C-alpha cells in the first residue's frame, strides 16, 4: 500500500513541478517543500524502513522531472545534494519516531493483554477462594466430629452378622467423613466381588473386578497400605496406575487374620475433606472393619459348637442328629422304647424373614412346656419343622403327646404379620420298630451294635427327612 501511495503522490507532485514550476528544481528554496513534506508523512505513517523506500521513489521522481525540464546540470549541485540529504535525515528521524511509537504501543498492548488474562485468573481464583472460605467457615462452625466421635460411632460396628457390618461401615464414612460414594469388595481368588455400596444408582458400580498387575487395587493389596489421590498428586510413583484415580479417590485394604479380606473403595469425596486426616480416618475404619470380621468369625466358630440355637432356644439340626444317633444306640443296646415325632408347618413359606425367629420361638416354647425333662426337641427352620425325641416312650404315648401338642398350638392361632392366613400344621409319630419295617431290634449282638445303630440312624434320618 505504501508503494502505491508513494507512486501516486510522487507522480502528482512531479506533474505540478513539471507543468507549473518547470524552472524550480526540487522546489528548492520554497518555505514548504512538497517533496520533503510527502517523504516525512510517509515515514510517519509507515516507519523508517518503508519511509526510506518512499523517500527513494519521491527523490527519483523529482530528479526525473528536473532532468526533463533541462536542469540536469543542477542535479549534482551543492544545493540539490544538501536538499536530498536534509529530506533523508528528516524522513529517517520521523520514521524512527514512528518505530519507537509502534514498539511502545505493542509493548503496552502485550502488557495490557497479559494483565487482563492475569486479572481474569485472579478473579476466578478469588471466587473459588470465597466459596472455599464459605465452605470452610460453615464446616468449622457446624463440625462437631473428631477422632473420638468417629471412635464412638465405630462401636456400632460391633455387630455379629456380616450382612449388617458392611452397610454400617459405609454409613459411618458418609456421616462422619462426608464420603458421598463408597463401596466394599471382598476378595475371592484373583477377583474382587462387590458386597455393599452406598451409591444410589448401584448399577454404575463394578460388580466384579479382576486383579491385574499395575492396578490401584493390586498395589494396595500387595503393599497392604491405603492409597489415595494425594499419593498421585504429591508423588511420582511409577507403581501407581494414574487412570484408576479417575474412578477412586481412596482405596484401603481390609485385613483379616493378616490376610487381605477385601477392599474399602471411596469413589466420591468432597474436596475440602481430601486431606491426610480423612485418609487416616478411612484407613482406621478399614482396620476396625477387619477387627470386626475377626470377632464375627470367632463368634461364628463358637456358635457352631454350641448345641442350642440361642434365638429360638432349642437344639440345632446338626446337634439334634447327634442326639438322635446317641439315643438310637442306647435304645438298641438296652432294649428300650424310642419314638420320634415330627411337626410340619405346611405353609411355612408365608412366614416373613423378619418374624420367622419369633414364630419358631413361640412354637418351641409351646413344645418345651408340653414335654418331659428327658425328652429332646429341635427345629429346622429351613424345612419348617420341629423334631421331638421321646426316650422310653412307645408309639401310643407319642401319639397322645402329638394330639395334645397340636391342639395347644392351634389354640394360639398363629398368624404372620403380613397376612390373615393362619399357620397350618401336620404331625406324625414314628417308633424304631416301625422305621425298621417291623424287624425286632432286641436280638442285636454286641459286636454288631455300632453297625446296626448307625444303619438305623440313617434310616431314621431318611424317614423323617431332616
């Protein structure tokens, strides 16, 4: 553009010089020289470099006009050289001023843009800090949780059932550490199976996770340590898979009998709670969970050795079978009568799970108050039946007991809570002679006593179906 402007204005001034002032070479001596004014204006507009090229075009045009007007001998005169030098000097000074102005403008513009960008970042950070300040202030004012209160809450984990333990653990994390989403996985071989989740949409949780080298779960299990997002932010551990932190904020192993029982995984945790204290609390809750599992395991082992079911106050099926085996042996050896009664709850499937224990306890209480001290009874809740063993009692006495017992049970008219339908019962009495098919057991030799009593025990179990 500057070349076009230089050519046009130079041609215009040269034409005026040629047609109207043919005797004035370069307008030398005029107070306002048009060639010099044009050269200075071009330098001021486009800078020193482009101004110099415009100067060359302008001077060339003016000298060409002077030559055409017959002033070739004056071109190399001192006045002409001085004029050309003065035009060059003034144009260069004007161009340098333009260059300096452009430099300062660009520098100030760049600084302004940087300051604007920094201001926007500072404004955003200021808003974030204000929100964080409000959250922290609210948390400080309303927070009454501490390690001691978490410990008090952890006492609630002293349940003796696996199914109730895991939801209680997740509830503590939600109420005391403000965990928004958490899961508990148990380890089965090389897989992790989901056992409990606090997610409202449980379909989003992974039901099964395969352990493989380099994963976050595998790292926590192998090192038996809690791993959190802080490990990813504050350290450059090549052993951690960074992609797993997109799903889980904290992963803590649940250790039971010095073995990894499962994993406590935190999916969502509020930002202000992502700190060392919260991670230590989560690790502590995972440790308490392992201790509770150990207690439940010990209780289960001890309970399995106890013959009585403490919920319904009667013998368990496994121990009842041992008692039946023992009584059959004594009956055959000492030639005593032995009868076995069975009471079936025909519609036991209508009993809700939450009231099943109380229903069986009630029926067991009626049975207990109807039999002798030497009699033995037990319940099989899975099959919906009661077994009563009557030593030194023939089949006639067993039927008399059953008649009275069924009458008393029916008088109570037991109904499960969710229905008006009454429980219906059927009963049967069996003697050893009947179960043996009429074969006499009085002539069994002592050598075959153990074998005969065991065979008879198998027949009894198959006959009464327990």
